[in-house]
C-alpha cells in the first residue's frame, strides 16, 4: 500500500512537470497582427524597426505592458512623431492585435536662422550684444524619403559665416542596423574668443575673418537592437587663424602655428534606455568615446587623444516625482598646449550657476543631479484651426510643466598650468551650484527652462536655457 502511494505521488509530480513543459501556458499570447495608422510619410519598416513586438511572436501576458512602453519610448526617440498611441486587443484563442496610431510631425522646414555666438543664452542676454547675433537661411528635411533620414542645407551670414551640408541616417541594409552620415562645412568667424582672463572669455571683433575652418566627416553607425549602438567617424579638419589672433595668442592652434590640419578617427559606444532624448524622465544613458586627432598621414599634423564618458540615470520616484543624476568626464591627452583643443567646463557642459564663466583645462569632471515634480502632466491643447490634412499636426499642442531642485559640482585640472597666469581661479578648484527651476516642455522637442542658482562664489542669478538640464 505504501509503495502504491509512493509511486502515485511520483507519477503526479512527473505529470505536473511535463504539463508545464509540453503544453503552452495560459499566460502566453500570440501576436497575430500589427496595424499601423497615421504614417502618411514614414515607411512602415522604419516603424516596425522600433517596435518590441513581432508578428507571430509568442509572449507572456505579464510582459505585454513593458514591451508596449519600450515600443513607445523607441518611437518617441526617433523624433518623427508628435503623438504615439499603441492599443492592444486580445482576441479568442489567446491572440492579440496591436494597433499603432501615430501623428506625424511636419518634416520640411525652410529655416530663417537667428542665434548668438556666445556659449549660452544667459551669457548673451547679460550683454545683449547685437553684433554677436548670427542669422541665415536654410532647409531642413526630417524623415527624408520617409526613412528617418535628415537632410540639412544651411547658409549663415553676419559675423559667423557658414556653409553646411549634413545628411544623416542613411540606412545601408533592410534590417536598418547599419547607417551612414555625411557632413561637409566651411565656416568663418569675425568674432572670436582668443583667451581667458579672470575666468571669462576675451573676445575680439574685426571686419575680416579671424578664423576659417573646413570640416569633412563620414560616420558609420551600427545598431543591432534598440538600446546599444556603435559609431565610427573619420574626419578631416583644417583650421586657419589670422595674424591678429596669432599675435594675441601664439598657442591658439599650437605654438608658432597659424594653421592646423589633421585627420581624426573617433569611436563611440552608446547605451540608451531613456524614454526621451529631449526631456528624459526614466531610463539611463551611458556614453563612452575616444577620438584620435592626427593619424600621422598629413605633414606637421596635430596630434592628440581625447577620451570622454558620461552616465546619467533617470528614475520615477512616485506618481509625480522624478529624480535624475549622473557624471560626465573628459580628458585631453597631448604633450603640447593648444588653446582650441582644451575646453573643460563652461561650454556644452557646465555647473549651473557658472553660466558666465569658463574653466579650461586638460581634464574635467561634472556631477549633476535634480529632483523634479510634475506640476502639469501632458495636457493637449486642441486648436482646430487647420482643416488641411497636411497641417493637422499643428492642431494639437502638448504642454508639460515641471518644477525642480538641483545640485551640481565640477572640477577642472590643467597639466600645463597655463590658465593661472591670467588670474583664472576656477581651475583646480571645486565648483558647485544649487538652486530651483521650472521647465516647460512642448512639441517639436522644445524645452524652455528657468533656473535660479547659487554658486560657491556667493553669486546668484536667474538663467534661461533651451534644453533639459540633464540629457
């Protein structure tokens, strides 16, 4: 009797195990169909590339919501659509039908260009120097050929002349894993920062060109799946300065040089799970790159090695609170002091509260953090003033508002110990800034940000910016 009971228990266990392995789980769903709506310009293969669903794929029910959100995030990061909606309908037999509803952006933009030549808007707004404005015309075609490519033609005038042809995202294969980008530009500047004194740029303005630059670049990008990509860039740079700049700063392009030419080879790895590239709230961004300037091909070629990396993490803390923090680092490795190749902090990367200052050096590190509160979740303003189908994108305006508290810290080192000669005190000195801000986010990747900051020098002020603080 005991033996019979024992074998009955064993047999029951075997049946349970085999049942879990042989028969499909009731929690499994099969993707029977994926429908795309609203893609009047965008090719379907571009959209399918970003979806985390495949037709006839078997997925677990518990993964549906996650895969839906990944798909929305991927489509958002293409910057091709104003609104994205993914509906999932379950049908008999554990099947699902996925409907992707899209509102495309307006892709063709004849541009009237107006900007400033200062490092940031707050720096320009302090002086309101109209001579530092640059203006021009151009044509930008997003989603060129409906394949997510971008074609730009630009001509800038005034004190900053520039001719530019930029063709990005040319896919080389059907799976859209391999792409190519091409860039050719010529620029000439009549206004040029030629030195740094008292931690501020010293600028010269003339009625002739102080600096000319020719830049040619080809970039290959490999992106196998959604989050990780590898890029390789091969470029050519030719920089020439006037006699005036040479007399003011003989180190501008290298000691006793008025011209610097070099080839460069750059590699960059990116892992990006952010929900948005423009105003991220969840996910992370990791970037690491190395750029070899000077390949030993051209005579008297500039020689340097740049390394940079950054890691930013974004989290939703609860229903309306979000947090973000991260670190950025760059290093310029060369045996010769060259002014134009050293940046440090105060340019694209800066400690909030130090918008008016620059700290050049060989190495720079920056920590940024914030906590923000969702004052207004996405609200759609319906205008209904454009009856023409091709202009329907402008009928709906999304608006979001966030308030935040932030803390930044930075440090710059200079192995040449050059900048201290000109009463620059921020090099090799801790910088930090704290404050509060408010961000306005709307469509076409527009962010308007107001920050009120306090820095380590006891200064405070209101600063205006046009992009997210940590991105």
